[in-house]
C-alpha cells in the first residue's frame, strides 16, 4: 500500500477520469483514503449503481431479537437525537455489527428523494456492499467517522453526508452503530459530536446492565465530572479483580494493565476492601493510581450483596502492616507535598530548564515542555506553578485522554442540559477553574486537528464561552503545554497545526531522559522518600539501578521502587 498522498492521488485520478470533482478541500482525511483502498480491494467500482441489498423480514426479526438490549437503549437515544436535530432534513439509524439497518427515524423529505431512497430498514451498509459510508466505515474501523459528499466511494451517494459511531459492550465488542445522515448542503458541524455522545451514553448503560451483579465505580481527575460521559467506568468482582471497563477508564489509566483479571491493587494505591468500605460509607473518594496520578472515585452501582474476598496468602502481620501504611481511615495516602526546593535539579540541563521556565513566567508567555514519557514534565509544570506566585489553581488536562466529542465541554465548560448526560447545573470547565492560576495541556501532540482550532482561538483572546451558553468571560491563565512527540514532524505530517505550534512554542524547555541525567542518585532517593519516608537506598543499590536503561524514565523508576517496598 502506498503513502497517503499516493492513495489520494490515485483516487483523485479515478474521479477526474470520470469527470467528477474532488471533495471540497482537496485530499480527504486518512480514514477516508484507507476506506477507499479497502473498497477498491473488495472489487467495488466507483461509478457502479448496484441495487441496495435488503434482508428478508424473518431475518430482520431475528437480528432485532439478537440485539434486543442494545437496540432498546439505542431507540431511546435516537428519540433524544431527533429532538436535538429536528427540522434539519435528516435521517437517524441504528445498525447491527454487520451493518444491517435495524431501525430508522427520518424526515420524509429526505427519504423520498435521490440516493437517500436506498436507506430502508433491513438494508446492508457494510463497506464491502455499499462502499465508504458512515455506518460501514465506522464498523470497519471501530471509530467515529464522518463521510461527506464525494468522500463516499460510490458516486451515487455523493450528495449525502453521514456521520456514525460504533457501540461497544462491557467487554469491548462492537454490538452496533448509530448513524445520522443528511444532504451534503445541509450537514451540521456538531452532528458527529452528538452521535458520539449518544453512543457513549448507550455504552455506559449497557455496561451497567451487563455488570448488574458487580461493583461498578466511576473515576475522573475532577470530582464534578464523575457523573458525566467523560468519566471512566470499571467493574470489579467480589475478589477485587477487574471484569470490565469502558474506553475512558482505559485512557485515564494509560500506562497501567487495564485488562480483565487485573487486581485492584495493581491499578490503584489502596487495598480493595478498605476502598470499598470507604465508598459505602462516604460515597465519593480520592485515590491515586499505581503511577501516582490523583483521581476522584464514586460508586455507580453496587452488587446485590457483597461477596467475601478470598483470604490473602500473605502472613497476617505483613497484611496488617500494608493496610496501616495506607492510613487508618482507609484513605489513599495523599501525594507528597513538594516545596520548590524539593525539585531535583542537580543536573546542569535541568537547572538551565528551570531558569528558562522562570523567564517565561515573568513574561507570562506560553511555555512548551518537551521530553520522553515519564521524564517529569508534569512535575516541572507543578514546580513552575508553585514558584510563579499565582494564587489560582494548577489544572492539568491530558489531551490524549479526553474524548474528542467532549473536549470542548470539558475545557470550556457547558451550560445546564447542553447535551446528553450533561449535569443540570452545568460545569464551569477546566479553563475557568485555572483562572488566576496555571493550565497545563499535557500530551498536546495527541489533540485532534478539529480541536486545535478551538485552542488557537482561546490563545488569541482568552475568552471562554461554555458549550450551550451565550455569555463569554475573560480569564487570566498561565499556559503550559507538554509533549513527548516531535511536533515539527507532526506539522509536516499534517497532524498538528503550524500556527498553533508557533503560539505554544514561544518558550521551550527540553527535559533530558533519566538515563542521561547526572543526578540519578538524588532522583532515586527523592522518589523513594515520596513513597516511604523511612526507606533508604545504599550506594550499591543506586549503582545497580543506574545500570538500567529506564526507557520509562521517572514513571518506571517509581513503579520499580513501589514493587520493592511491597
């Protein structure tokens, strides 16, 4: 398979050879180009007009029966979507995993004209049958997708725009998809976000139904988002082993073994029994994951009756010591309070970085922190905030963990009832929470292109208007961004906006990897002290640790020392 540009040019040649124009804007997105290649390999002809395939009534009834639970949830969500996009000459559909359309809601004007007349209950919309299209491509890739006009592989659907997203069950299996279609001229910019949020809501309800005999908890770095669609959901059995989880939980716990069968203690820095007891008595908890990041947690669903956990194979005294180390009230130990002089800066490169940080803060200029994963970019950002004298809060946003469809709402806030799953009272958003303080945009290189424009607008005027709101407010925020990727290369690959990079790259500091730092011994002793103050590392242990490559940097070092203390 050739490069993206080669594939685009090949398809462009096919279009031009038949007298058709390229889609607006030139080269389509990569997921569309990849779909074209799959359709070409399947033997489809762009100019063909094959009759739509429709399953018989008996088979349709069987497919609906197999999809009974998710179908009922989807129908309720489709009704909500109908109210949100009413009057826009639209069609909404639910399909099974094979792309067979089981149900639809539509404006009759849309259904009775042009190529839209192919969209009927029981019709097949897999890529192999109907070419590049919202339902088929979303099911083929397992991701949300928008297909506009001539981005459809078959010319016959060039007057339609459709956006679709897959629905996954508690075990990650695709069990269906939702689609919203309209004529190309009347497409709405926000439709893809609405469809994705609807699917996320269905997935949440489906997980709770499938895990109705399990403990299900909600986790999020910010307590006010625990009840929203951006929260992670994890289901545990009576012995504290992970049974199921949603995609947000996997993103929020990135770097950990988020997989069925993983014990609670390998994910979080707290014993399972004490954590559950705290949930039952206090409702909402703060805890740290195994890599040291703080999260809020709450009980979403409790099993009918608690199951006894098997006795620990460890000696009783050892088990008691471990529980005591986590605190008498069953709270996870708070992260160590680090004062400015606690930041390890015995390495000349790091001292130079700190001087650069100080200069940027005095100018209130944007600061870009670059370094490998685990080199301490967030720690440096927190240090910068503490030494800046800013009275407001330090707010860290992981751009790679935020779902694209909810990023704007999380960052800018939202008015009450702005979208499905929104809190009635709304939310001020993360930027407003950092007013007078510092905002860290971590993993900025993972930010989708569509959302980079919204961030660029923010950097122009620092005006924040919540999603669904009408009034904007100005904020005073020191902006820090961090990344482990080569943003210049991302610009060349058209994955990152050059104008946004120029704004963020006003002042840049590069953190060296752990293996290149001359103050390794001081770092190792500092990390160990944050884990347990009475623990020490001798020179032989330091020398042994220093021989390791530490590809995971500080994060890997912390994990190794944590295991050594168990």
